[in-house]
């Protein structure tokens, strides 16, 4: 009946000689379900009615269908628009809307808007938001400001829908002050207004201001919804504001208007983990009635970023048992945990999974694979993955350079570094940690000095404590103890325990007791409660046959309740990690293990291959600095805001 009425009303606008059976096109248009079908109908209309004056009654209908969400083809709609003699405002609104939500069509939406103005058609409070959305999508701040001015002149700026989209446009373009000005001048604000402004603050790095605005909203007796709370929880996560996060959690559970859905649950888990409250995160996660892959990613990645790698892998295994399919983010987090635990077998399984499902080993995944293989001791496999990557970035090169440096292959690390400027990749601070460590392992003192200087002169990178520590390690390994001490003295920043520890380790190797004593006094002031320097200095005294001084230092440790940190090692067997501490006898196979260990030790002694223990303390420094810096780099590389994923 509706189709019949539509056909009757349209018939009055058609010529008298128009065949009535062609009205059936209207019925076909009503039931059109795809853009391909729509184009076929249009082609039939043109073929049947070739005269331009007959086509206009159909064109508005065609354009309207073109801009529906399931039939979007903005360029086709534009071609139809040119056939109309007098296009209307609703038609322009529909086409601008379609362009603003289509991929790469926002710029064309602005062009259509300007064309509309040139024809004297006045926009309304539906047009302006669509145009502002197009400005936001294309980052067209200047055009957005022009539209803002036009909205003010036409009296549309006070419309709540217009003001909300203005705020969003300014926030997306990082002009947060202008967004706040629009917010403050808005005569009416709804929940969307507050949420848009809070989100603008958080997304542009003003998390504290966003939380402050949330409290203002609360004082206005406005009830927050799930979306608002997700944004505020993400702000708490960025600030590490556990106290506020707990308060928000109580607000959520006590407010019947807030639905604790998967999105809010994911935000709570992410917030608790980033605030260091893993137990609260686990509790929320376990109580979530519905979980998606983002929920699992929040737990797996959050635990890994907190250094709880075993727990992270345990969570991944639970995810597997429940049949939840991992995504790229999951795989990167698991590889990160494998790398830090040395779990090569699981890392290989992830690699096989990537190959099985034809996932590209580029970007984050490729970098994570390189990092995992390098840290698990398979440097050749790491290089094989690196060579197979189609798109390499600074993180790819850095992971490989650091890997080569960790494995004592300094020449390969420096050779790889020399490739970077040739292909236009700028090294970062972590790249230079790997380069300087490579120089240290190979004994290239002059090259190390050159690279250290090039950091600031050529690459405009300010050396950090890790780089100074690498240089002290380089000079110390080469026996240039006095130069290393002078290098520390001239540092523009205060040296930390890592830098001074490198010099103390060099003093142990080269028997520089007096310099060691000076360094020890400085370390004692920085880390009075750490045992490492005391143990190393005691060994220096022992090596110089100054037994009384060594005993005196050990006694001082005892008086200060400084217990020597027991050594710890781990091994992976059939995918299970076995950890051992010095003197540990808790393993179920302790007797067999110690029996084999005794046989190995006797064999080494008889062969004259037992290493001198004095080497061990010094060698630990270079690896610890490299591990510390690379771990920070890896954390930055693999960190994601999981509440912002497509859920």
C-alpha cells in the first residue's frame, strides 16, 4: 500500500506519455538491498527513459538510498547529484553524511559543503555536525574553524548537537582550549557534552583535567554512563590513581543505572593492572559474566608489563583451554613473556601459530619474534625472522642490534647499524645502548667514543645514564680505569649505581683497590640498602689479599642486616619453567640434580675449565644495563591501550 501511494504521488510529476508499467521501478527501488542492484536499476532507468527531464524524479530516491549505511557509495551519489537541476538541503545533508563516515571521503564532504553554499543553500543543524565530523576525520582544523564561524553567524552554535561535534573536532585536532571554550559557552549540556569534553582532555594528555571535569559533572547531579566511566577509568590508569579507581569501582557497583558490561569490565581490569593492583584486576576479571579477547589481552599484557611473566603465560593457557582465539595483541604479549622467561618452546609454538594462520610477521609481531628468539638464545633464528620482514622500523633494527650485542656478536651489530641511515631509519636511544654494548664486547674503544659523540652531534639524542654506563663499561673492559673515572667526573648528570657499578667491576678485574674504594663510598650513598657493591668490594679486597678489610666489610653488611641476594637460575623443560636459587632443595628431583651438578663440577675442575669467580660479578653489569634498557624499550613498544581496542 505504501508503495502504491508513493507511485501515485510521483505519477503526477511525470509526463503524460510516460508508460505506467515503468512505475514498477519504484517498487524495485523500495526493495533494493545492495549497491550493485541499485546501479542495475539505475542503468535500466537510463536505458528505458533516456531523456534528462524524465530522470530527475528518480534521482533523489537513488541518492537517498546511496547514503544509507548499508548501501554507501558516496562517489556514485555525487555523480547522481550532478544530474539534478535543483538539489535540496536534505539531499546535500544525506550525501555529506555519507562522505563523512566513508573511508577517505571526508575531504570530498567538505568540497560538497562548499558547493552547497555556492548555490545559496543555507545549512541547518543537521548539516553542520556532518561537516564538522568530516573536518575531524581529515584533521582539517582551519576548515573546522570556518564552519564554526558560519555556525555562529547562522545562530546554530548554541544547538547542543552542533556544540558537541565542535568540541570533538577541536579535541581531535588537539586544540583543547578551543574545545573547552565551546563547552563553557554552551547554553545547554547533556551527558554527551560532558563525556566529549572529558574524553578530549584524556586523549590529548590532560588526564588530570579530565578527572576534574568528571567531578564537576558529578556535582551537577548528572549520572555517568558506561562510556563516561570507561574514559575516566582510562585516565586513572594513565595517572596510576588507584584510590580514585577504587572509588569509581564502588560507584559502578552501587549505581543501578550503570551496566557493568564487558567494556566497563575491561576498563576496570586495565586500570587495576596499570595501578599495580593485580589481585583486584584478577577478581574483576573472574567476576565478569562475559569476556572477549580484549578482556584476556588486558590480563595477559597487563601482567607482562608488570613483570609477572609466568602469571601472564598461565592466563594465556587458560584462554587456550576455553577456546578463545588470540589476536595480534595477544601474541605480542605472549612473545614478550616468553622472551623475558626464556621460554623458547612456547615462543616457537606462537611462531608456528602465526605461520599456520598466515599472519604477517611484520610490525609489532615481527619485532616481538626477533626479540623473543634473541633473548631465548636463538640469535640465528632471530636474524632469519628479521630478514624475512617486509617492513622494518627502528624497533626491528634495535631488537636485532641489541640481540647481536647480547650474544657477543659486536661486528654484526655494528654492520646492521650502518644499514639504518642508508634506508632512512633514524636510531633511537635504545639502539645506541646496543651499539655501545657491541663496541664494549668487541673492544672497539675509539669506535665507541665516536658513536657516543654522534648521538648528540648527528642524531640529536641526549645520552642517558644507560649510555654513560655503557661507555664506562667499554673503558673499564679495555683497562682504561683512570679515564673511566675521569669520564664519570665530567658527566653532566649525576651517575647512578649502574654507572658506578661498571667502574667498580672494572676495578675488580684490574686490581684497582684505591679507585674501587672511592667508587664504593659513592655507591654506598646512592644505594645503602643494596648488597651488590659490598659483595664486589669485599671480593676486591680478597683478591688483593686484604683479608681484614674484606672481613670488616662483611661485618658491616651483617650489622646493617644486608643479606647477600641469592643467585637464581631457570631452565625450560617440555614447556615448564624450573627455577633454582642458591642452596635451593625444594625441587622434587633435588638429589638427582645435585648429583649431576657435582659430576659436572668435578669434570670442570679436572679439566682446568672452572671459571674464575671474579669474572662473574663484572660481567653481570653489562648485561644488566642492556637488559634494563631493552626491557623498558620492549614495554614501550608492546604497550597498548586495550580499553581502546575494537571490542
